[in-house]
């Protein structure tokens, strides 16, 4: 009887449990909350320091122009208004022609006729709008229109100093904590005439149309000012250190000078390729400087072909430490071989041709920047030969060179 009673009780409980399960309800609720707008943080802000306020900046750089040669520049720029700045500078010209600084052609850069003082102003015409859109702080990064006056500290020709008035359009950008790049294209008025050099000729005074030239100006160097150093710089976003680079074409930023009676162009292109998995590469380049002068009724062209074998001697160690990848960036050593050809043509005369072969060693540093830029600087010591039949050292030359451009 007890077992029968227990069985009846279990049967009676089954409908109750089923009913309890069927009547359980599940409810869904939805809550609406406002979406907080979030600003997209540009990963390059820390690289170009676009959000870092800066009112004064001292610059030391390497200057490359065709209208005034190669040299070193020291400048101080001060913000008067967010969109307006004043700049004073001193430039020491080390080379009048050529795309590298050589001791044999140094032109006594600390003499008065190779030192130029200048004063100017820049209008950063997009600065106020960028500040209003929270895309930039009040600083020195951006496009600008500039005017300046430049004067040599001593006479250039016939007891007259050279004066340069210019109106330029350019772009200046900060780079990490202490770097900067400034590139501009402008209209320059040079008095006396730009291509007269110590010939004892008395140039005419007053406005001369041939004194006006359109020229480029590139300046690369170090910057110091009233900003705080950021220790969270995304270096690999800039230095291309996580990418494998086996080969690249390189095109250096050109330097042009266009006038009514004289034109000149300086350009260089190269190709570099790694040798297998080794830290060695072959770097080939060709550069040219062309000058046309109707005043002197002559034209000249200089072509330089160069081959280098580069050994990136720290690359293996950097790869093991995870600080670099197998690419074409870093410190390098190696031999160099060059062939220089010069041709000068005077109107009504036979052309004058010279050639020069060089072999030596060099040490340098190359760095890829982002995806399409590169920086390359080197110093080398070479023996030069003027003989065609056999290489015999005629003289030796110490040469320094720096360039920035596009890598493809």
C-alpha cells in the first residue's frame, strides 16, 4: 500500500511541474542611451607634432639651392600671431655648384662674401582654420607664403654685396622631437646678376628683368624650441621598421632655377637592391646638373654615375632584438665607384669635355620614412683619376652629401 501511495503522489505532481514550466515568462527590455562622440586620433600627430603648441623655434640645417649653392643654415622663427611669424637667419655657403660638399671646393664659407644674413615673414594661411577644427595647435607646421630679404656680409662683385628679395610658397613640417623639413618654391630677385662671380664687371643698377629667377629651396635639420618632449612617439609608423624592403627606386627632391637668361636643374635617381638574405646591397645612382646661360652664351652639363656596395653592419643584431626588419635602413659602410662627365659648350666654339673616375670608401645612414619617403646621408673619401688608360690617383677628395626624396 505504501508503494502504491507513493506512485500515485508522483503521478499527481507531474502536471504541477509541467504547468509551472509552461507558465514561466521571459521579458526583454531595451534601454536607449546617448552615443558619446569620440575624436579620431591621428597616429601621426606625435610624429609631426601638429598638436604641440610652439611659439619659438631655433633651426640648424643643411641647405640645398641652385640659386645660392649648398650650405648650412641657422635660423630663429617666432610666432607673432597664430598665422604669422618672423624669421631671422644666417647662411654659410660652402659650395656654389654641385650636389655635394667637398673640401676642395669649399669656397671659404666663413668669409664675408659667402655669409648671408636674412630677415623675413611667413603667413601660415591655413593655421587659423586648422586650429578652429582642432586639427592643429599654434605651431610652425603647415603651408605658408613668405617674403624675405637676404644680403651677403661682404661684396660679391665690384664692391657690391648680393641682395636677394623673394616671395615663396612652401611647406614646413616638424619631425619627431627635434627634426624639421622645409621645402619651398619662389620668385627671387638677385642683385647683382645671379651668375656673376668676381669678374670685375660693373653691373648696371636699377631693376633688371634678367635678375629675376624662379628657384627651389630645401632645408633639412634639427629644431629646438619651447615644447615638451613626447616619449610616446610611434617610431615604427614613421621609420618603416616593420616592413620587408628588398629593393626600391629613389628619386631625390630636385633643385631648379629658372630665369630669363639662365636656367639650371639638379636631379638624381637611384636603384638599390639587397643581395639575398645578407645585410649587403648594391646601390646604383645617376645624377645630373645642367646649366644654360644666354648671358655667357654657353651651356654645361655634369653627369655622375655611381655604384656602391653597402653593408648594413648592425642589421642582423637589430633583427634578433626585434628592433628592425630585413630592409634597406640603417648605418652602412662600403666601397664606392664613380664616373663624372663634364661638358661645356660655348657658342661658336668646340665643346670642352672632361671626365673623372673615382674610387673610395664611404659611411652613411639611410632611413625609409613612412611608405614613400627616404633620407640618405653619407661621407666618403675617394681617390680621383684623370687618365683614361689606367686608373692613377691624381688627387683625393673628402665629400659629404645628404638628400631626401621619394622611394618607390
